[in-house]
């Protein structure tokens, strides 16, 4: 194998292992064993478990971000919401190992590439779109950040649940998410207040 091929093989093996056992449960020994190499080969390419994990997380983060952000361009806001929900659920469906890795907590992921970082990046894209829509409809665009976080969080947490549930089907889950979000958003009050008192 070339160095590039070996590196890719190690990343593939590590990704499977991290999805299966998490960061703490995986070891360099097991990565090396499954790849049919010695531990020094793994250390040579990545410097250790933290290094290979960081590359795996970075790749998954980029894949999810690319998929999500590419859906947030043009069209009616409801259509963009539908596209974003389907994009996240498609990532969960197509890359369930990657999604499992992203949603787990680990010491390495705390500096960069955490799922919350990915969600914040996506929310900032959504915030920009919502701010434009709020302005066009006479709402306070300073609240776009709050609504972006709420929408992205709702879709992401549903994605975590759906990772294991897998019922109903992806498009039905997305339709229900959009139904909840859109029908609630379509009747926004300009200055909402709690009615508990």
C-alpha cells in the first residue's frame, strides 16, 4: 500500500471502531489489529489516538456541514426548511457511523469539531436567512439567532432520536418536523409573551 492508501485504510478502520465503541472504548492496539499493521504504523501516520480521532471528526464535520449548508440557498423559506431537515436526516441515514461519532462526547472533540460546533455553524447560516425573512415581514431581525438555534436544535435532536428509531421513514420525519416548525413560525407574534401569569 502507498502511504496515502494506508492512511485512508487506518481512517476507515478507526471510523468504524469509534462509531462502535466511542473514543474511550477504542484503542490504538485495536485499530492496528483490525488494519493488519503494527501500532507504530498508526503512530507514524497520526501521532496517536487523539490524532486519528481528530481527523475522523473533522472529516465527518465537514461532510455534514457541506451537506447542510448546500441546501440553504434560495427558494421559499419553507422549502429551505424542508431541504435542511431532509439533508440532516439523509446524513444520519447515509452516514450513521459518522453521526454516532459526532454526537458522542470526547476530550478531543471539545476543542473543535464537536456536534455543538457543527450545529452552531449551521445555525449561523440559518440565522442569516431568517434575518432576511424577518426583515421582509416586519419582525425584529435581532431575534433571528434565537429562532435559528431553536430550529437547528429541533432538527438535530430529532436526528439523534431517529438514528436508532428509524421509524417513520426519513421523508415522513422531515415532513413532521417542517409541519411543527412552519405552522408555528407562520403565526409568529411580533412580541411574544408567556401566558403563565
